C-alpha cells in the first residue's frame, strides 16, 4: 500500500511540473527582450495576415494526465513574459502513442489495457503582431 501511495504522489508531482511555465524550453529567435511583457496573449493556429515579429520558439512535453488548456495557458504565460502578444500553437503526438497503456480502476482494483494517448509535444511560436494591442483596450465597439 505504501508503494502505491508513493507511486501516485510521484506521478502527480511529475504531471504538475509539466504545466509549469518554467518547464518550457525556450529558443530565442532574435527579438527576445525587445518588447515589454504583454498583458494579453492571443492564441492562433496559424500565422496571422498582419506583419509580425517572431520572438521565441516554446516547447513543452506533456503527458496524458494534463489537459491541453493547462498546457496552452502555461505557454501563454511564458510567451507574455517574453513580450509576445500572440502565440501560434502546434501539437504533435509522440511516436509511441500507438502503444496501449494500463488503465487502473482505483475503486475496484481492476486493470486493463487503454488506448489513451501518450506524451504530446506542444510547440508554440511566441510572436509580436503589429497593431494587435490596439484592439485589446477593453472597449467594445
């Protein structure tokens, strides 16, 4: 019983670390420290039509226990600290996602194979879009 408790604590601790903005790998793309920290970061799935400056490439590996919203929020926080006002997010599944995992039912102690996805890599490009901040003044038109 003691081993199971420690295993659960270890898994939860590792899962919590993955959503931590400090666990994000940052590769500066030339415009680092050019902009002040941003109060708002817009998440995009592709590059905007407006002119923009690439600030950094952010990479975070997340296990299946983390919700993608938590991961994206961590990426947004890190991008904001770098002065980005937008973040282009891509998600890649790891190569071993096709392998089944073990699902354990803690209520009944039963277990079986699960096809839950494994580790995912989130890649975000922190960018500063010209004129984007002008539209985020809090006033509705």
